[in-house]
C-alpha cells in the first residue's frame, strides 16, 4: 500500500525450509474474546512453515502480542505458546474473584452471555451514571497488576524476532499512538485496553490514553511501513455483518460498539484497496510502493451468537472454548490458504470492506 521500508526486518533465517512463509498479524481487541486469538496464535506458532515478522495489536490483541514476544525470548515457539496459556489462565484466576459472574440462569441455560446476570446489570447501571473516577476513586486495576506479574517487559523490549505495534488513543488529542517493542510496559498495554466507562485513563509519559480500538482496531499501517512481508493476516473478533436488526437497547449498543471498533479497520482497508489498484495499473513507482496481500481469520460462527457482555466473562471453561474455536479456525485457514501466501490476497476487500 505504501512506501517500501528502507531495510529488511524479517526474522527469516538462512537455511529456512523452502516452503516457509512470512506473515504479519493484525490482532483486534475484544475483551475475553481475545482468547479466540490465543487459539489462532497457538496454532500458527505450532506450524513451522509460518514465520511471524510483526504484530499490530489493540486491547486484548496487544496483550496477546506482548505475551507472545515475552515467550519467544524465553523459549522460542514453545515458550510463546506456554506463555499464552499461562497468561489466559491468570486472567481466569482474576475473573474467578471478580464481580462479574454468570448467574444461576445463565449457568443452567448454558449461555456464556452475562446480560441477565445481576452483577452485570449492576455494573451497566453504575457505569451509565458514574464515571470510573467516581465509582473507583482509588483507581484499583487488578488487570494492570496481572500484566505486570505475568509479562517480563524486559524480554518484550529486547525481542528482535517479533516487531510489535500497539495502538492506544490519546485522550487529549484524539490521535493514535503506536507503541513499539522498546516503548512497551504494562501501562502501555493497559492504555491500549482502557475502556473509558470502566477504567480511568492510563498515563504513559505523562499523557492519558484510552482504548486503541477507537483509532486503530488494529492499526495496519505500521505493518505496511515497517515490515518487509506483503502478507497481513487480520484476526478479526468483532463481526462485520449482523443479519438481524437490533431492537433492544443492549443489542443496539452492542451493534454500535461493533461498528465503532471496526470503522478504523474499514478506513485502512479502503486505502489499501486504492493504492493497490494504482500499483497494479503502474501508476505508482513499484520500487517505492508495494501491493499488500490481505488475509483474514474470521470469528467462528459460534461467536456470532455471543453478545458484548460475554467479553467480560473470564471463566476458564469459556476461555478454553474460545481458544479451541481459534485453533480450529486457524487450522482450516492454513489448509485452505497457505499456498496463497506471497501470491495473492484471500480477502475480497471490495466485497468485505468497501
């Protein structure tokens, strides 16, 4: 889509298998639904034909990216897979003692949604009338402590095998900030995941930030400008299409959130389509610009039935369910699309995003 980087930054090593292919990943945010991305990463890391050059992540996607980088430094691919499992199990332990739990009706009916749970109803009611500065004046944030205790950010900052690009939204300017490996800390990751109705703004270098999903969910341009591979695989956990028109207030708000958090991705995809067309028509200098190859591992069909409230469900059983869906979707995607990597896009941008 844009200018070629001046230097090659890919992690491929000499003597790599002939069929090894390099990709970049773009990881959306989505609360507990980030466990679906855990499953996708687990499957991709298991496949030695795949090299991951860079990851752009937002919110839960940012957490997955940082955890993977930490694990890679510790013990390569197996270390990354183990670190992801340890992180999500820590999230489940945190959720076990949290205020948001499924009620007896949800447990009996087998739904993972929480919209009828008394604790979720109470949180929803409180957050409509009180800000996090009012209902949590001491700014207690157990998720931030979990990030500090489970991720070695010294490892993340010195990781050279994986380039990270983590998005957060500046509260004051409304602009996106991209944190790279050398900038990352627990606070930077938490800034990327800071939903303003639940958390106080997170300060990094004296600047307050909110969730990166408002401006980049995920941001694609850092992968285009700073990585060599043309193949970008989007791990999309927020559905683009809903066939039903929402009629209740919670459903309307859920759909508005999905549209809002997909809007920045759609804008970038339009730009990619435009520049790619100019490259194909030889109207841009191909020594300076590259045609991007776009792929997507989409949410499993089962996830379309999950409401936004389930993004707050951190039960280990639910996280394992999402992980297994992610692994299955990644496995199917690899079987269908591995040969297309480096050759063509497997997403029709015009149909899916324009």
